[in-house]
């Protein structure tokens, strides 16, 4: 049986572990094979003890049969001895009775003296014969007693041997029970190891499937990364073209600016005129905070951060009105603070503090998480761009009149949002001017309605 288990175990492992076998599985296989050898050895020991137990039982049975046979013979001898003694006594009594009768009969005869002589002779002969038979019977009885004692001693010896055989049988049974328990424990351990191995195999299959999924995702990400690299390369090329075009435009603008400065100098010398407020739009072209760049950032705020918030939130019209209100409120807060304080720097700091408090209160009503992150990013970007609007001299003008439902749609001020029409349904994004009633820097967005 041990060989069968061992071969079965080897076949099982050879069938399942031909590919991608880990070192832990090899150790488990060797451990299971070792348990198979131990199990085979235990079965052989159990078989040997069983044979010894059977031989002990057979020998015990033979001894019992021999004892019964001896008991039967002893009883037969006792019965025969008793019957012989009784028969001999009866025969002697009968002989004595007959001799007495004969003697009495002879006394009645005339030859009385001869009868007495014959009777004495017969009595002496019978007594001698009885004495000799009695001695023989005594000797036989003594011999039978000796044989009985010998049989008793043999019975005691057989009884002791039976007790020893019984003790050995009990020890063999205990050893057999212990070996059986050990075998059951080994079987349980083997079952546990088999279950553990199946569990490991299931985990390996699961990890393989997860690895395949991760590999698939990695391939997808790699392809996306390649596409992104291609797009980035294209964007770099476009950026280089834009940079070259911007450089050409800058040189052209520099020439125009030089010509304008010359013309301006001549006009100031000739007419003593001061530059108009609108001229500040064209001054200091190297400044990143000049109106045309602020207008570009304002348009990017709508295209990027506003769109991100819109995608995170729901309810189309409600979201548009909320995001518009945030931008207009931030701009209006900066304007009110600057109008109430002549020191622009102090006013901007006070406005920043007030807007931070407003943001905290606004975030409390939101659900948090992804929505709060999008709103925070949009809010901070609005603050940054509105500060740049106010920092210009004069400040850039944002059209804060957002309640224009039913007004005539003006194409020069607004782009259509998703619907076209001759009337305005609601404002989506405000327009930005260089100053109030000044030059348009970027159009707003509004929803059209018929």
C-alpha cells in the first residue's frame, strides 16, 4: 500500500507540476513522498503485529484444547480409579461373605476340624491377596496423584503462558491502536497538505489571471503613452512653429512699437499731448500681466478649469449659473475692496482673506472629494486671473451684469453656447473688455433661445 500511495503521489505531482513548478511545491512533494514512506512502514508494522496477534491466538487456542483434553483424561482416570476401588471392595466383601457361608455350612458337617483348617487357610490367602492388591492400588493411586500434580503444574504453566500471551496481545493491541492513530494522523496531515496545495494552486491561477490583466493594462498604457508621446511631439513641433511665428510677430511688433514711439515723441514735442488711457494696452509688451495675456488666461480658464468642474458636477443650467456666479463674485469682491481702500496692495490682501473664507463656507455645502478638489482649483484660478485684471491700470472690465434673460443676442459680445437663437436664455461666461465701454479683449458665452 505504501508503494501505491507513493507512486500515486509521484504520478499526481508529475502530471500537475511539469511546468512552472516553484521550490515550495517541490518541497511539499518531497514531504508528501516522505509521509507516504512512513505510512507504508506503519502499514507493514501493523500487518506484522496482526500476524503475531493471530499466531498468539492460535497458540492460545491449541493450549486451551490441550488443557480440556487433559482435564477430560484426568476425569476419566479418576472415574476409572474410583470404579476399580469400589468393584474390588465389593468383590472382597462378596468373597468374604461366601467364605463365611461356606465356613458356617462346613461347621454343620461332621468333619468340623478339617473345615476350620480350610477356612483359616482361605482367609490367610485372601488377606494376602487383598493386601497385595491394596498395595498395588495405593501405588496406582499415588501415581495418579503425581500425574494430577504434574497436570496441575502444567496447567499453571499453561495459565501463566496464556496470561503472558494475553499481555502480549494487549500490548500488541495498544501498539496497533497507536499505529492506527498515527496512520490516521498522517492521513489527516496528507489531506491538509493536499487541501493547502490546492489552495496554493488556486492562488497561483488567480495571480496568473491578475498578471495577465495587469499585462494587458500595461500594454494599453504603453500604447497610450506612445500616442501621448506622438501627440507631444506634434505639439512640440506646433509650439516651435508658434514660437517662430511669435518671434516674427514680436520683431514686427517691435518695429511698429519703435515707429510708434518715434511718432509719439514727435507728437508730444509738437502738441504736448498726453497718452490716452487706452494706450496702456500697447505699453510694456514684455510684461506677462498685460491685458492681452490676461485675456488669453481668462479664455483658458473657461476652456479648462470651468469644463473640469462642469464634468464633475451635474444639472447643466444650474452648474453654469453657479460657476458663473463664482467668477463674477470674485471679480466684484476685488473691485469693491479696491474702491474702499486707496492702497491697492492692502486691498488685494484683504480681498484674498475674504475670498478664502467664502471658499471655506462654500465647500461645507458640497459633498467633498472629487467635487471639492475641482471647485478649489477653479476658485483659486479665478482669484489669480481676477487679481491680474485688477492689477492693470486701469483695471480690466468684466461684464458682471449676468441677468440678461430675454435680451437680444449680440454676436459681437457673446458666442453661442449649445443653442442658437435671437434671444439670450442665460449667460454662461462673461465678456472681458480693456475698460468699461472700451476695446473687447474676449467675448463671453451665452445660451441662445428663440
